[in-house]
C-alpha cells in the first residue's frame, strides 16, 4: 500500500468499533480524505488528541481501497484546543468545518479552500475579530471559491453598477429595479456594505459595523449558503451570536 504524508486539518470524526475512529480531513495537496485512526479512543493513544476537529497536523497515512489508515500525526497548530475554551468561537468553528466538508469532494485538491479554512480557524483562535464576523467572512469567501460569489454592489443579473437596495438569493445577490424578482429582500445599505467588506477582507469596515447590520448580514449569508448547498447546516443553529 502506498504511503503518503501531507498537511491536514481535521474536519470531523466518527467512532468505529470499540477504540478506532474515522477521521475526515482536508489536506493541502490531496483534497479531502477519510482515514482510520487505530486505537485513538484509548487513553494511551499516541495521537488521539491530535485528531480532533479544528486541529492542523502533519499526517502520514497508508492509502487503502476505501479508507486510508493513519500511521503518524504531528501537531502543527492547536487551533481546536484554543477555540474550545470560548463557546462563541467554538460554535463558529463547527459551522466553518461543516461548511468546508460540504463544499469539498474527496480526493479533489482544493488549495484555496485549505488556506481559507486555515485562515478562518487561525483568526478564531487569535480572537482578533468578533467570531460571528469571521464565520460570515469565511462562508462568503468559501462560496466564492466554490463558484458562487455573491454580488453586494452591482446587479447580479445585468451587471448594472450599484449599489442597489434589493437583494435576491436565487438571483445571486444585489439586483437593480429592472431585474428585481418578486419577493426580493431590501436590507439596509449598511448591511450590504458590511457583507461586501467581509467578502473582500476590509476588516476596518467590518469591525466598525453596528450590531443590527451584523445580525441582518448573518441571516442573508446563512440563507445564501444553504440555498446553494441545497440543505441546512446543522451547526448554524447552534452558533452563538453577539
């Protein structure tokens, strides 16, 4: 069986048998992989604590037919351990990890998604920005990388220069008066400005935004995400908002 080594971030885990665990990871060069950690649930396991969600590890695995097998794991960043000490950050991190899991496919490399995920977890661990803002910024950028970039200024349908007041999820974001479909939302201009800042990384604008606009923006972001995923994210319902 071929042996490989890669930089990986643990997305989720599942119990297997009495002491094993299936670990789903996003790797830098191989994309998403699933591997079995033998005996990692035993208290004397050599690397059980390193294979927890949110941890970044240097992983070594044997490639199998259905599941790979972890043979070695060395900690690179203990984001999961730091984030777990703050409930608001931890719920946001779970939403980030679940979104990444939904947007990536097994054995399909996605270097952009890997770096985006690493940046979001590092930001949550550092506490430089409000966790809700980090989460929404990640969701918007992850969707953009996946090919579903929302528009918050120009019309998503005809490209008419904005800003525009109407917002329609199915249309792809902001829409002008001519293209506006029935039932479109009319968020505050400050909300659209905040979402545009999160998408482009303008943290000066994002950090200075008001609570009302953050809440409205979070609702639009969650709805936009789940529309394109065609399913709800379980972790979003547990996210602790400021």
